[in-house]
């Protein structure tokens, strides 16, 4: 008898299928349909001419794949921000490109109607009415693999642009306003050095669980060196900006509730660990899973916050990736399988597991290339564990 829960592929070759990031709704509220992306190549950066196909998988009907649309705005790590709009069983959203503009499209899977918005989105509010976005031209310039090809960064030679940053989008009207600029945040004093000569950008925006605030990563580079990071939060209108962590190494994170953020970061108290931060305070963060969540991963809380869903990057010795559940109260870790990542999957076009849970908390979907037929998606049952 297997020590791991049941798993099944929900996509198959010869084309490659994946979903991307871990903090988006891949699965609809009825837990019947899963979204995905399809492409016929791997192991190189997307160009402006490369399109991917978007589809929906009917998990109650033999995992049948139905094409929805295609898009020219995507990257390997986060795709095109394809996701279900919170609270809707019919509406999905994704980013696309029209001429020299990144835009987004809302599509009703029942009626087939598609509505276009004039800006690309990054993350959606839990009420499904608004979104915030960042400059994907700037992101692609600063860190290929997370932005989109096809439109050059107009502020390529500007260290901290005043006309780029975080903007809001009304999902009904398309109205958009710039609420936080890169220049303003770059000017916030940094206690660990002078960052005025660095090149700055924003990445990884995420609303909290009640939509009252959002967090974002402010990153910068000196020349061709590696990037440094601090995490900040703000109200939904860009006011009341707060520096949550400024030790330079914040990585993956998730909101546990409206006030608490779990993130992999460095802190002088315990070095590199998962920490739970309290927003709008200067309290030292609490270490989470110190002995079992020992490496960086893509973390989310299951619906009741009693369990953390996480994963690992490929191990150095055998390139194994492991998704797992961590029980917060007991500190017990339960591995969900072992998925070796083939050697070509490195750097920008690596295939992280990015585990995403179903709204009912009964199963998880991952991206993996472990079977040797390209990146595909796999469903893992976790009902018996939780």
C-alpha cells in the first residue's frame, strides 16, 4: 500500500500543460473544473510571437480538456494570471496583449461572452469586484520569467519611475488608477544601506483575506547583481504603507488572515525560516515549522488555517520535489509524494509544483514534469489526511 495519497494526471501529452502560481484560484467553487494552459514547446523564454492556449478541464467527465481562448501575455512561472474570479462559478480572467498594451479579459464559460479590460491584472480582491496590477513591462525587464515579452519597458533607463507602480482596476467598468509609485516606495528609507543608485520594481502583489489591504514586494538591483527585497503592505487605495520586512530576502508568502502573513525570509532571530508576521506592527515574527518546513516553498493555508500546504524546490542530490501538508497545531508534516524534476527544468523555465488546493480542501493540483512527457498537471487527494 502506498504511503502517499492517491494521484492522477489530469492532462497528458504531447503538448505541455500547467497552471503556474500557487496563490490563484485554479479550481471552481463546485470543485468540478480546473483551469490550465497549453503550449507546444519548453526550455526557452517566450517571445512576443509565442501564444499559449487556455483551457478548462472537466474533472467529473474523464478530465476532458476544452479550449477557451489563447493569449500573447504569459511567462513560465505565473502564466497569464489565469484564474476564477472569486465567488463566481462562471467567470474567469486572464491577461493578454493588444498591440502595445497589456490588457485582461473576463470570460463567462457558460455564455461564451468575453469582456476586455484596458489593464492587465496581478491579483484579485476576495470580493471579485476589483484587482490591482503592476507594470509587466518593468517586471520583464528586471526579472524575465515573471513579466511578459512583447512591449519594452518605457522606463528602461530610469532607476525609480514616477509613472509606474501599482494600479487598481474595477472589474466591471475597467476604471484604473495608479495608487503606489515605484519612486515613492524607493524613497522610503532603507536602514541597511543606500538604495538610491539601484534600479527598482514591484512584484508579487496579493490582497489579504478580507480585501482591506494588500502586500507587495519592492525589489531592486545594483547593476547586474542579484536582487534585494523588502515586503510592504498598503490599504486598497495605496495609503498607510507599512514595511513588514526589510532584511532583504523575503520570498514566497501568503496571508493567513486579514492581519497575518506567512513568508519564507531571513530574520536575525532564526536566520532563514518560515515566519508569521503581524501587519501594521513592528513585532518580531514568529517561526513556523522550524524543524520540518526547513526550506523555501510555495505556501498556502487550507480553508480553516489548520493546515499549511507547501512544497520544496528540487533537491540538490536527486532533484526530488515534495509537496506536503503541515499541521499547525501538532507540528506534524505529511508528504504527498515525490516528484523528481528532470534536468532541463531549471532557471526561468523550471517546473515548480506550485500546489493549489480545491475550495473544499479535499484535493490538490500540482504542475510536474516527473513522468518525462513534459510538464503536466496532477491531482492529489488529501481528504483522508485532513
